C-alpha cells in the first residue's frame, strides 16, 4: 500500500494530470460507453444519444463540419467516462495490493473440547472457529485473541511496518486476517463470516464495487436532470420557431447551420450538448469516488459515501483527551520549591532521583531539568557507588543513594511517608503546593532528600502536566469558525478536565466520562438536530460509535468497535477526525463549485451559438457575436470543443477537490462564487475565442 | 416638471409607500393567518360548508382541498356564463360560447384573467359581479393560502400538518381582501371610476352622432382586479379605459394596490419563521429585480429611436396621453412583474426590447414580487434552488432556515422550475408549428412570433396580459391557453404543497458559524443572479427569434 506521503509526491510530480494515468484508463473509459451502464448518468446519456444521432447525420450528409462535431461529441462522452475511470483506477491499484495480502493460507483450526488441531483452508473458516497462529504465520481471518500475546505485522493493511502488540482480553485483542504474526503464539476466535473479512470489505470499498450514490449526490443529480430537461425543451421547441423564421426571411441562403427545414440536426445537438450541464455531469461520480479515495490516502476507510458526506455536516466533535488533545503521557511542567531550598537544589535532586526512572514521566523530568535549569544529563555510570532505586508500582517512588545522600521522588503520599519514616517533618507548604497542583488538574510529585543520618526533608514538588499537542488550539479555533463545536471526553475529574479544556481551547468537556455518559451526550446533541462525530477503540465505545453520525474506529481497537463505526482509521490516529471533516466538506464544495462553473459557462456558449445560428436571417443578431468568432461553423465547433476540453481540464480538480480553507460560510461562499461563478462566466469567452483562432484555419470550417 | 422627472417621482413615491406599509400590513397579515380565533361570520361559513376550523390538514389533504375548490369554481363559472341570458342584468347578451366560457372560467379561477372576450360586449353585470369578481377574490386568496402553507412547512417541525385550507381561504378573504377592497373601491370612485348597474346611456354628441356610454359595477371589480393581482378588466381596454382608470393618481393607486400585498408577504414569511431578516431578504430580492426591470423598460421606452418617437421624444404609440410614456412603461413593468396582467397601454406597441422586458418579467416566473402568494412561493422555490448550490459551496448539506434541502425537496423544487418553461416553450412551438394556429397571426415575422410567445408566456405564468396582434378567440387558442393556465397554476401549487409537507416533517438543524446566512447581501445577490441566468438560458433561443431579432440592429 502506498503511503499518503508517496501519493502526494506523485501528485506533485504528475503536475496537473499524469497523462499516463489517462492513457491507462482509456480502455475502461471506452467500455463505459455501453448505454446499459451510461444511462445512470442522465446528462452524459443524452450526450451519447446526441452523438449517435450526429454520427448518422454525418454519414448521410458528410461534411468536415459534421464529422468534426461528431468526433468532439463522442470525445465529450469519452472524457466524462475517463474522469470516472481515472478515479476508479486509483482504487483498483489499492485493491490489488490488498488482494495480495489475501493469499490462500491454511488455517490451523482447533476442534472440540480437547482442541484437536486440523488444517483447513482459510476460506472455509466459520464464525466462532478457534485457530492457532504462531510466529511467521499469517492470521487466517478476522478475530479476537483469546489466548496469548504476540507482535503482529499489520503493514499489509495499514502500510505501517512497525509491529503492533496483540493480546487476549482488553482493547488490543482484535486481529485482522492477512496480517502476519512475528513472534509468539496466539489462539484466535474467528469473528467473521466466510468472504466478509475486513480485507474483503476493504477491497470492495476501495474498488467502489457496490458504490451507491449518496443522498446529496442524488439530490444534485435530480437538479441536473431537470436543468437538462429544461434545456432539452428549449432546444427542441426552437425548431418550429426557426422553421417559421427562416420561412419569413427566405432571402437568407441555406447554410450548414440553418436551412428550410430549420436548424440542422448537427447544430441542434451541438447547442443542446453545450447547454446541458455536461461539466458537472461528467465529473460528478469522479468527485464522489475521489473523495473516498482521499480518505484512503490518509489511511481512513469509510464504509459508505454517506458517512463521508455526513462528516462535512458534523456539528459536534467528541474527542478523547488522551492521545488526541494531549500527548499520551503527562510531563514535568514546573519545579516548585519549599522555603529555604533554591531552585537549583531542587532541580538537581529531581534530576538525580529520576535518572533511574524509565517511565515517560521520569524521562520528562530529566528533560525539563536540562532545558529549563540547564542541568546536563548525567548517566547513572558517572556516579560511582550509587545505589539506584527504580520506580515500582508498589513503592511509587524512585531515587538514588549516593555518597551518604538519599534522594527520593514520587507520589506525594509515598514520599511524605518516607520523610516521616526517616525522622523528618514535611512542612505544611508542601501539602499546600500538592493540593494546589491537584486542584489545577496536574499530578504532584514530591522530591525529598536525606543527608547522612539526619532527618529527611522535602525539597519541593514537581508539577506533572498534561501537555496539549502543538497547534491544537489553532485547529479548534478553526473548527469554531467552521461552526463545529468540540467536546473533550476524559476520565479525569471535572477540575482537571476544565483546566485542560481551557488550555486546549475546546468548547466543552465531559469529565469522568463513562460509556453511558458518552452515549447520553451523543443522543442529547442529536435530539437538537446536530450531527456528531467521534472516535473510539474499546468495546465499550461500540454503542456510542454506532450511535454517532460519524464513528471512526481505531484499527488497533476491538472488532466490536470496528464493526460499530462507519469508518476505520488504519493509523489509529484520533486527530484525524478533523481531517475527515475537512474532506467531507471539500467533497461537497467541489460539487457545488463545479455545478456553478458548469451553468455559468452556458452564457458564453449562447453568445457563440445564437448568432451562429440566426445571424443569417436576422443580421442584427450578429451583434451578439461579441467574441467576433470567425464563422458560424467555427463558432459552433469552438463551443463544442471547449465544452469537451473543459472536462479533461477539470479532472485533476475533481480528483483533488477544490482548495479548502476553513472559514466562515460567508467567506467561503464569496471566494467560491468569485472563482467558479465569475470565473465560469469569463473563462469560456476566452477559451472559445482561442479555439476559434486555431480552428478557423481548418479547411471547410471557416 | 419634465416627463422624466414625473416618471421618477411616480416610481419613487410608489417605492416609499410600499416601504411604509411593509411592516404594519405584513404584521397584520401575519396575525390574520396565525390567529386562533374565529369571528362569528367565519364560524357561520365553516358550519355552512361543514368544516371543522380547529382541524389541520396534511399537505395532501390541503392540496386536494385547493383542487376541489378550484374545480367547483371553474364549473360554476362556466355554467354561469353559459346561462347568463336567462339571468338578471344580462344586458341582453347571449350565452358565452363553450370554448370561450371554458377559457374564461379557467382564466379567472387560476388568477390569470386572460381575456379572449371584451367585457362590455360579452358579459352581463351579474356575471361580472357574482362570477368574475368573486373569483378575483377567491383565486387571490388561494394563492396566499398556498404561500402561507409553504411558510408553515419552514416554520414547523416534526409534523405532517400544514394548516387548514378552508380556514386560510375564508380568513384571507374576510379579513384581508374584503376590508382593503372596500377602502380601495371608495378611493377609486372618488377618483372617477364608475360604479352603477346601468346598462348604458345613449347620448347624442355635440357633432350629432349617437353614442352609448357604458356603465356598470366597475370600481368594485377594479379594486380586486389590482389587489388580487388578477388583471381582468371590466372593459376590454382595461386600465387604459377612462372609466376604469381615470387619472394619474388613480393610476398610482392601482399600482400600489397591485404591489402592496405581494411585497408585504415576505414580512409574513419572516415573522412566521421567527427571523424578520429572512423576510427582508426575500423582499430585497424581489425589489432588486423589480426596480431593475422598471428602470430598464423606462430607459428603453424613453430612449427609443425612429422618426416619430424621436420627434415626440419617446415611444408614445399605444399609450394614453393622460399617463404618458413613463407611467405607461412603469405600469407595463409592474403588471407583468406581478402576474396581474392589467394594462394601461398597449404592450404590442412598445419598442421591441421594451416589449421583451415585459416578457422577461413574466418569464422570471412571476416572482418579483409576483402574484399574491404565488410570488412568495415562487421566490422561495428559487431561494431553495440557490441554497442548494450555495450550501454545497460552503461545504455542508444545504439547509434553508434549518431545513435540509435533500433529494425530496430538490425534486419538488426542480419540477416547479420545470413546469412553466415547459408549458411556454411547448405551447409556443405547437402554435408556430401548426398552420391552423399560425392563421391567427396578424403580423408576420419576428414581431408575430413575439406575440405568440407572449401569449403562452402570459397564460402559463398566470399573468393574463396580452401582446395582442393574434386572434385568440379561436378553438385552438382558447383550449391551448386554457390548458396552459390550468397546468401553470395547479401543478406548481401541488409541488409547493408537497415541498411544504416534506419541510414540515423535518426536525430543524441548529444554526452554527458554518451555516449559510440566507439574509446577507451575498446570498440576496446570488438568488438574483440565479433567477436571471436560469431565465435567460431557458428563453434566450426563443427570444432571439422574436424581440431580439426585431430589436437588435
């Protein structure tokens, strides 16, 4: 599987559009000309019918003009198919890689109560079967580990080569078929039905095999279909009017555009194809496929397009504190001394006592002492004759005995007890500092020392803080501007939660959250008509994931969680929820922008085609030919060519999505209207004129 | 005061008057349609027709009520005309011919008031008063009722009910239209509009010739003709006739009567959805389109070239000297912008491009401000379509006033958008394609084509004004235009009520910073642009062979 990074590099290298990609997809594009499948796209289906019609006319009354128009009409349909084929092509490549992971492995099934081992093909495994997998073997199907612990290589699915630990019980018990056990032995209970494994579903998803139109896509299709009907009527009903007008202005000579039988079939079809919203009609399904694909590039699998669309509408984001908003572990943020102790003394003692503490918290103290107090990090070997006291869960403190000096650091209660046990009397200000830190949501660690046989004394307190990830505040501000409320979910007490919520800049928090609380919060938000997105990994998250409108399950999570959510994040990065929302929005914006562009294009096409058709009988109408196009035939052909080329030109935009910068609704609308509305009016005037400048030299056109 | 200054004063004073009544009259209408109380007279009506005024209807029942009421109205009005010779005050006229009677019945029930007859030589006073004038009231009330039902769809949530048609109908007639009509008629009589039951007075003129001075209950019909955006004149000459519209200030009053209900209805909308700015935005969209159109038509009429118009300073042909070019042009713009169709000048004689503006006004779908009620619901449909595209561009599933615009809503809105262009274009194409229909045309070429296009545009959009130049009292035109009026009125009404039902069912989406603000200038501008672009794209090919061919040189 390609990593997102590699993909984005390829995009840059490919410039606007990699021609190779187009070429590779051409056979698929031609296959899609089959009317049996094309009718699903009413706009392009009409173009195809028109192309067939002009082909017949061109055969009956051949002319350069007729054949060129016919060719470009066919190209219009092919270009539309090409857009879809290119979008699908990316998914197909992805599916290919996945299929390789799905090689036919043999499973070692354990049968009966006495667990007799037998070999069966992986495909024959049933729900509830028990299999055993050892180092070097491929896990035959999705399941939960019920015995043992193993490191597993999941790169086949996630693209991440670092192995992950899978163990029985808890939230890391899920294993995926097709991944490889690297060490140890596990017993797995299969949780999938044959042919419905996670990989099977992934393949189906990225291939878009059973891609269904999303609600918004359906609505847009209805609008496009009605616009198509309106233009169909406008063009079809023009004919009797044209015949009549030609009849009364009989002096005008017959031309390739207009004769006694009215507007010629070729021109009528050209006008229709130029007017109906072919640009958006051609790119609509590519936009949808590409939206899903952009998620896949970020290693997120959406189980349905509907979920991606819903992501754009999310009003409330529920974010777990740990790992999403804050770094996974608390870190030293401050050294607070008691009376009579200098900061340097405290820093020295804190560092000494933490040298043997390999926990992330302990490391952070050493780092803090170095960065803030300029204390060089000492290696344990430097201190001759030192006795190291490592941190254990029982003692809840660590430290060192060196040269008759004992230094200890640890949980407040444990260290205070140590001080008292060694004849010291912790002053009351230690207690005050400890309480203050706790109240602010931090974790206090007391540092104490004892020199020789004298009484022990407390030197000060280390303030361990939750560290909010960099840039989170800005992202939440951005969310707020987009109208999305962020709610932090944490198991901490309300005081701690409030402090972190304030620092991170979230709108609200849910403290001491139980799964039931989460569920209640989601339901409450939804009752007010809001859409809720959340991430989760544990089995107890499953109901909430199912209830949320967008539920992103972490790939490291349990299979229950993955089953309940409508997206799976293969990187298990909860921050990604924010990106998912942005992709959802980008998908809708791209549709809206190209619809606007498509309709705005029609204005210029009228200025090209109407004078081309009727200036012969009503010379005044030539005033509408403001582009001063060379001749009626070159004007009509230019419009048709422009109409086809614009589809190809916009394929990269459809695949990439329009540029998305978070902002208020008004600023986004203003920018998009300016670019795609005003731009959509102006661009075709220039494009058609340029094409006309070239094609007027084709014999038989000018 | 020069004629241009007079024109500007006329338009500006009208605008100021409309701004002044927007709030008080809008609020009055809001209270009327949302009140819980029934007056004794209303209760009597409900008991007589067997309606429970407390019960509400789903959109389907509401739509069936509208259709049933209108069907019976058409039938009764048809019979009324067919037996008028047996009735009191028939003035000795024969029964109206079947195809013309059908056309007229449909025309008045659909609020179109297309007239293929001359009132003074066809209809007796009783048919005018008890038949046509009654429909002027009820057809207007139907339009307002449907608009109110749509607004209820936006305002309500999680319900299937959109109101009670019978209650809406009775209240709008009794509490809104009748009181204003009484005041308006009194003012018109004061201005010189006739009001009697005379069958005509024969006089000998100074030159010794005999002349019949017609009379009739004109003022009472005139006022509702304007107030209900009906437009069917008592006389054939309509508001150009001195007995219908005697002076400059009655001309002003007539335009005010035409405009003030459609322009105040957005206030009702704003109040009902609980955000007055939304109402103001809709009124703003209507005003921008209307002012643009009035300015354009005045400019084209006043600046017209050519020998005679240059000599007299403007295109005076077909205008009444007591109104002048500008006030005729303004009347022409407003009557076509509002689905009224009353005329005080001859649109056929307008400059080609000026005449095209009157057509474009109707082609907008009668939304700026449109007919009573129909203008509001038409504009809301356009707003829904615009919201859909604009909503996508801000990255959310589109929503308008907290209601999601999904495939069901878009289906209703798109079909609405499709209906009138289909009727206009197909109708015109058939009329231009059939030799029988073409034989009705008196003018050849581009102008003749404009006349046919105008007729179908007017009928399908329920305007009712005519470009003339074609003999429309033929079986083909009476039938075809009758069908256009019927379908152009009731298909949209069904679709609007369907939309109301589907909106009312939804739970509202809360507003957030990511929500498109549908009252900001940007959105207002976008609706204006969408409306104009869609109309131009739809009709430009046809217009190119009619007024454009004639007017662009």
